[in-house]
């Protein structure tokens, strides 16, 4: 199935799914017999009905609709009708009140506020009592490998499995203690992604369980994913899984799980502006922490903007605490040409280029058992393929624990 891929943001066109929506011609069938054509048509009709049913589940009735200049449609959905409340354990409920924030949490400086997304450029916003949700379109689902896998990461997308899965990382991490949250500021770039099947992201992982089928993660950051979003714009995203990305969890609000409470931030919407090489640097601050009272995991953006929470019942190990926290970048290397991908991580430049050129994480902290933000102890840094993407860590009085990371992918040292 052919696709046409443009690397300009926000304009990208995928010519996919034609066969699903058009009548089946004998030219597309392995046999031209009427029986086979009838069977094939029936299969395609069933696929189309499944697609429409999934769209109906995801796109809830809205009180207001906002057209974003990048082509997104943002629906202002009553908060109690958002996808999370399709979950059997949340049906009939409403979002919870804000929890107690971790001690030692100060409003960060130098971060973008709630107008950091393209859909807010016009000044439009969603009314109180609603949440802004990026509308899922038919073509979004058609780009996925199947309706069932839409909105999900491929299995084995965490660092320890990267040698065989095509996922490559440059990360800083801490492990061995009990963690109840993590916080960091990270700058936002628009790295080049060279294949629709690949992505580039920068995020925080909160992890518990083994690296087997019971792995639990909570994730938040920014990403470029042509397959998921249909363009190459950096977008604010969340993710969760409780079985190592196999059957549970999803990006953003594409399944029942994450409960959004904010009416000014659309998860999955494009970020603007972004950092530029030797120019202005724009970063976002993210805090994930476990509410000591109810046990849910909350997400905060910037200076005090609560985005929402992951209910504790979604998880097995993370229902208690995390055993590892990871910060950094990840790409997918499909090697479709036989060479390493040229998909960039971070700014597309190596760590040793430093501020204004390389991508960074700064002011990294974790939340301890006492709901207090504390500096990292024994931060380790690791790059799966340092000739392609690398990482260099440090500590100072202004940025606390920090590191630079990223790279161009394919180059003379990374064939």
C-alpha cells in the first residue's frame, strides 16, 4: 500500500487505506473469481465497520470544536464523558480533585505556559467542565498496522530490549530504591524522522516490575510520530502500560485509562515554538508523582498546570511504587534501506556540542516515600549506540542533575 510522505510540519499527506474504502477490483485480488471477490469485499466491509466503531468510541460528543492551524480538530468534551470513563471501574464517576503536591516543589522558570500548543494560537479555549481532546480521524487509524494496535507502542520498546527491537535510546536512569515520582525540564526540538514507521521522542519513564511481561510504565514527554499523528510536528504525549506494551495501555486518551482534568492542554497536540540550533531554547517542565492519599499517579505541566492522572487500579507493580526512573530519548530504527536510519534524536546533534546545539534534560529529581522532591542519587547514563546517539551527564548549582543527549543517526561512524 503506497504512501506519500512529506517532511514539512504541519502538512503531510498519506495515501493509505484506499482499498478499505473503495470497491474491490479484480486487479487487487489474488483471484478474479466472483466467490473470492465476494469474500474479499466482505472482509473489507467488516474492517471498515470495526474502524467506524472504534472512531465512535474515541470521539465523544463535544460542547465546542476548535480548528487548529495545523489541521487538528480539538473537541471540548464534557470531562465526565472522556474516554477514561468508559473503563468499568470509572463508569459514572467524575475527575478527582487535585492532590497534595510534593514538598520542595517550586514553580519552574523558563518554561512555556498553557499557550505552548498550536491549537491555542487563535486564543480559543475549551470551557470549564470540559477537556480538549484531539479528534481521531479515519486516516489516523488507517496508518496503524491494525485497529487493535492503533495508539499503542510496539512491544519491547524499553531500553533493555532495544538490541533486537529496533528501538534505540540515550538515557539517564536511577534504580534500586522506591520512587514515587519524577520531575525534569527538557527542551523541545523538531528532529527529522525519515520513515513513517519510525518515531523520535524525549520523555520521562516511571517504571516498575521486571523487564518481562509484567512491566509497568508511566511515560510523558514530546514526540514526533508520523504514523500516529500524520505529520512531523513535535507533540506533547503520555503513555502507560501494565504488561510491557502488549495488550494494555496507549498513547494519550486513545483508550480508557488516563483521566484528564485540564481544559487548556490537549494531549497529542503540536508544540510551538521549538528550540533552534544556536538560537532560542524552549523547554517544558514535567512532574509525575503518586498521590499519597489515593495512590493515583498525577501529571503536572509547567508552572502548576495539572494535566490529569493515571488511576492506581490500572497497574500491578505501580500500584505501590516505582523501582526505576528513566529520562532521555528514544528512536525507532527500521533499517529498511539496509543502513542505520537517519532519524534524529533530540536536536539531531551529539551531546558534546552543548547548550544551544544539543538537546538536554535539566533539574532532574525524584519523589521519595515522604512525598518530597529530592536530587537524584547515582544517576547513570547509557547510550545503546553511542556512534549514532550519545549522552553526557553533569551536575551544577543552577541545573542540578542534567545531561545533553541525541545525535543524527546514520553517519560515517554509524553506517
